[in-house]
C-alpha cells in the first residue's frame, strides 16, 4: 500500500520540487537604464542628457532668424539669420566628440560630452542621469588689434554638469550648473567669468511631438548689458530626423552666446524664431 501511495504522489512531489528549485535559481531583477529622457541632444539651446549612440555620426544644422518685432519689413525676421552646424560622433556608450561652426561672431567650437551616470530602474536604481559637457570656442571675427595680436583673447570655455530625470512617461526635466569663461570682454562692466544654472523641461504631447522650455539664470556677478536666455519650442520626430522649432531671445546658438551674450528681450518682442534639424548616420 505504501508503495502505491509513493508512486501516486511522486510526480506531484517532483513537480513541486522543480518549481521550488526554479524559483531559487531565478535571476535577480536587472538594473535597466531609462531611455529617451529627452527626444534630442538639445532641449532648445541647452545640451540635454541624451547622447549620440555609438558609431553614429549626427549632423545638426540650426537657424535663428531676425527679431519678429521688425514686422513685415524683414518678414518677421526671415530676411536675417544666424546659422550653426555641428558634427557629433558617438565613440562609445559614454563619450561623444564634436565640432561645429557658428556664423555668430564666426565662432568655431570643439566639444566633448561624457555620460557619468544613467537614470536606472530595477535593482539599485539611480534617480538621475548625469552628463558632463565641455567646449572650447574660437572667435575668428575681425574685431580689432586687441584680439588680432593675442590669439588667446579669441578663446572662451564652458563646463557643464547636466542632471536630468524622466519623472513620468510624459514629463522630463534637467538642471544644468554652468561655468563659462571668456578670455576677453569688450566692456569693463562685463565679467570674464559667468556662473549660471540652466533648467530644461520636456512635456510629451504624443509619440512624435513634445513641448520644450528652457531658462538660463545667471548667478553671482554679471553684466546687466545682457539678459537671461529663455526659450520655448516643439520637437517633432519624423523618421530619422528630429525637427525642433522654437522662439527664443537668444540669437546665438552656442553656450558663450546664449548664456552670457543674450541681448533679446521677451517684453519688447525682441525674440527670434528658429529651428534645429538633426540627422544621424550609421558609420559601422
């Protein structure tokens, strides 16, 4: 009788033991990086925490037209434009190199963007993405003997720590502490060093469209000849392109220009319509 009972319940015992062993050998939950905190590598002017993917060459071209308060005489600024373009290459998951050229003061730039930490979910989750950004700018405009005789007077530098978070499927935010140094300034009342904190947000409207905003607040001593940069815009994802359209009081599109040399004023309609257009190319 005992033998028949063992034969009857043996399959259930083995099945239960198998399930228990399977559970004991289940892998622990993975740490998963949070993707697509922002849609593009820039919010409007500010760098975002997004990186160009490894072995991808991204080409970005940007325009800022003239002030819209010039009315029909310049077709709300469309007769005038500053142009910027850059190339960025994803060396690996952590490092991006880039170079660009701006028609604003005929400025060349070279930069590096390094991912220090991912925002992650799961085991040992981390609440923020952290990226370091640094760039050097060279002003090649013919601007007088003071600059012409001393090449170092043409140089300026920026260092930023970009701290971003995807708060929900709809909302992302980043804070960007910034230090910017200009070797030469024209006015005695202006400072060579500028400290600022940038804030960028993205609100997802649907799968293809987001609403973006950013504000760069200068802190400490700074010149009252210039204003803080404030921008609003939309991102539209169309196939392999990200098309960004916006309004901003900054005509310059690189950090020295829009953080420390923004002359436009929203209160008087002294603002600029513009766009960024980026396209990635697979290199390997």
